[in-house]
């Protein structure tokens, strides 16, 4: 057990507590935190507490003190876990994985970086140039992904607003040979709107505050985030990072990774297009809708290499196919034009981010690998995903994030609690059975086919006609009213009315439901006909604000040129707005996934000609 720290710092492994209960657990955690011992073991699991300050417990000397040591030879540390995963991979020649989970602001992103730094430091002792190049790209990729995927929140100045799973490939010697990054659930709604006190993605502020005068002039941008609707909210928050120096670091990292100058320029052109889109204002002259911000239209057209009339037409009209096969242009209302502008800005940024990830993958992927020549290839996977989030305004993104955390909690329960105790039982070991909450009931609430929230949302998104969040909420109330982890304000009123009717009719009343016990008709924290609440393992989360259907169903304008008209191949420049390019109609898929787009309809194929039967002779 990890007992190298003296007792004045508390127990370095919670397994060593005299009595395992919540009070002693928290007291020990508090004591160690006050003594600047931010890491504590629970067996092979390390509990990390974010100190929100710089600490002298990292670096080359500390790495050397953990290299090659067993897990309990040194005080608890992330380096010990990384070293244990690396040694297990080499000794057993099997893939390993490090899962980093916790609440938002707990320090997961920093933990993943320290793990990457440790692995890079202990590998390739012979300093082979090709291995060093792979290590350098893997480390530099963090800088780029943080710029385009992280943002300042009320809990964290550098919060990951996307999930990341990185595979690091190793050869038979244990040296890194490449890797692959999978990204999940980019919080694209942040592009157009942020919570009070928070910022948009770092990339926008780094461009505006760190870009050169020449770059900003070419992009028609001003060195003031308050000028742009999509970034002005972030100007009132305290900025602890140096956006100017970070911009230079990102440019350097992109060059090291292998981005060409043209690709870098295209990336920042797309950021500028998104900023200009946010400043577009629509107004009505009675019969039609016009773009008031004519200057922004011209700037977008120049950056997108197209004509201003094409931009204007795309923003104000959509192509509609009539029943007779004719195609007409139908004008937008002000609301439809504004919604389309915001939806396009979000989709454009998401596509840009996915292209950046694919471009990095093209550089770091293992090339020309032959197991016969190069031996067995093993992998260490590092999962860094959103923490559990409860905000004042919880959108569809928080719903997806918290669902992912429920799945991670389920994995933890499966591996640590259930399987371990089943193994004790098989081996006849006497132990005190640990009772635990199995969150399968919450996972089923979200993902169960035909009955779960995602299935209900799928049905609503695919329904014909105008379907609102109210209809979606009514469907959930109908199917989930008896679920112990779901509630809504409308359901509360319905149950109260049902009980009153039964009392008046003098009919026997069913158990005061228990539903009546878990609901409170006077709960003012939920808006009537708008919000619903899920009781998660980590707390109650109220979701609503009228954006669930909008997030799950994008009624995109197929006339929008750009990201959906290109192949998005890693070797090509990032998707921009090029000419009169058009794409097919959107295919609505399960919410939370990337939207796919159909190709333009092709004429039906003609059946192959049937071979003629040879004529019979006389």
C-alpha cells in the first residue's frame, strides 16, 4: 500500500482507513489537500483534486523518480498511474487504457497532458529522430486542440468543450510510432451563445487579440472581441490566459504538425467568416427580408471567394421542390434567417474542428506498418471527456455530456465493484459486501429503444410538420411519467389534477404515488410546459430553455455553400465557402451525432439489358 507519506499528511491510500465511511473519507481527503497532497489512491485508482494553482510536483526530476517503480513504491501521483499502464502494456504485450473522469473543472485536461508528457519523457532513450518527431507532434496536437476545442467557463479557465479519446501506438520496443484522435460532442452551441461570465472558444480571442495587424486587416477584423456578437459576452469576464502568446504557440504548433501556410490561412479565414456572420442583422421592408449589414456580406463574400449576391441569396432564401418537380426560391422570415445564420455558424465551426482533428490524424497515424517486419503493435488509450455539469441553463449539450458520464459511471461500477465482488465470491473469499447504486436505470431512461429520451426525441425530430419542444415534452410525460428519475412541471400538475378528480368521485385512490412523494407541484425551479428534470447519480439536472428540438433537428438550408460541398479530405484545405456550390438535403440522425448530407439526387439506374434467348432451329 502507498504509505510512504508520513501520517501527518493522512492516509495516502483510502484502503488503509481504519473505518471506511463517508466522514473519514472526506476528512482524509481534506487533510491531504490542505497539506498540498492532491493525489490519493483507492487501490489502483488515483483520486485527484484540482489545486487551482501551480505546484512543484511535476518536471524531469519527478518523472525520473517514478520511472520504472512499482505503483506503491512512491507517493500517489499521475506519473505512477501512467508508468503502471506503460509497464503493463510492455510486459503483457496487451493494449491498456487510462480513463480520466470527474466533474467539470476537476482538472481532467491537465491530467491528460501530464500523462502524455510522462510517456513522451520515458520513451525513446536512444533519441531516434523519427520517434522524437512522433512524440513532438503528439504533444503539439494538445496545443492546437485546446485552442479550437477549449473555452473559459465559470469553473475553469481552460475547460475542454469536447470529448477526446487518443490512441498512442507503440512498437515492440515500447517506443511511440503514432496515434489517432477521436473527438466527441463538440459544444458547438458555444459558438453563438455563452453563459454569463464565460467565453467563446479560445481560437476566436487568440485571433482577435494575438493576430498581427496585417492578418486582421486581410480578414477585415478589429482587435476588439466586443465588436462581434459571438465574442462580446466573453469580454466582461476576467481573462487569466495570455491570448497573444497562446496565438503564437498555436501557430508554431500547427507548423510543427505539418499544416501548410495555405491551410493555416484558410483556418483563420473560416474563423473570420463565423465572426462576420454573427454581426449580420436582418430586417423586413414589409414584403421581404433584407440584410441590414451589407458591409459584412461583402466581407464574407471576399473571404469565401464568392459573389455578394450569392451570399445574400443563401442567407435570405431557400430552395424548395414543388410537387410537380419544379424548384422555386422561398424567402425566409426574420426568425428563419436568424436561425439559419446561427445554425450555419455552428455547423461551420464543427466541420472546421473535425477537419483539424483529421488533419492531425493524417500526420500521426502509423504508416507502413507490417507486423511481420515490425513486431506486435500495442496501444495505450487515454480518454478525456467532459465532466458532469449542472448549470443554471442546461442545454441539449449538457444532456449529452451527463449521459456520457452516466455511461462512464456504469463502466466504473462494472469493473471496480461488480466484477471484483463476483470474483471474491467465486474464490470463496470472505468479505463485507459493498452495496452500491446501479445507475443502469438512468442509462435506460436515456437510451432504451422506443422508450428512452433519445428515442422519443428521434420520433419528434422525424415527425412531419412543425414539432415544438412542448410536443416533445408531452411525449416524454406520456411515456416516462412513472419513471423515478424523470419529472417535469406539467406532469406535476397532471398528477395533482388526477388525484383531485379521484377524491371528488369517491373512488379508491392508488398509492399516493409515490409519484406524489417524488414530485412537488410548487417547484418553481422548472418552467411549466418547457423544462424536464433527470435525477442523475451526481445530482438533479433541469434541461429545457426551448432548444432541445433545435439541437436535435437542424432544418438546414441546402443552399448554404461550403462545408457540406467539399470532401473534407485531410490533404485538402479546410472546407470554405467556394462559389455556387450546393449540396443535398439534410438527413436527420440520432441527436448528438454529426449530421450527414445526401448527395444531389441522381437519375435512376436502368436495369441491365437481358440477354436474348437464341432462336431455336427448325
